[in-house]
C-alpha cells in the first residue's frame, strides 16, 4: 500500500511518478524499498491518467448511496403483503 500512497502523493504534488521519485518517497517514509514492487507499480501506471481514475473512483463510490434507497421501497411492499393477507382471512371468518 505504501507504494500506491507514494504514487498518489507524487501525483497530488505535481511531481513525476517514476521509479526514482517513488523510491525517494518510500525511503523518506522510513520503509525499505522493494525494487520489484516499484518497477511493477510504475509499469502498471504507464499510460494511466491518475487524475481521471481518481475522479472515476469518486463517482463510483457515490453510486451505492443512490442504490440504498431501493431496498426501503421493497420493505414497504413487504409490509403491505401481511395486511392484505389479514384482510383475506377476515373475509373467511368474518
């Protein structure tokens, strides 16, 4: 995780996200640098617009909040069903 956080920090500060910069950030944080993880992360970020991905992530995280209202409607429908059942039973014995 510290490698991803380092890359995000570099991006936020407007610094280039490359191997050298990422190694400096990880070292400055007091962690030991794993060359393989640095190379893997930098390779996976090639051609990725970090700003656009962060914006998409915030849009996606807002979507479940809108979907949370849907189960409330279903609960209301379930509440209506027992009253309809009770009405049917009262007609049999009423």
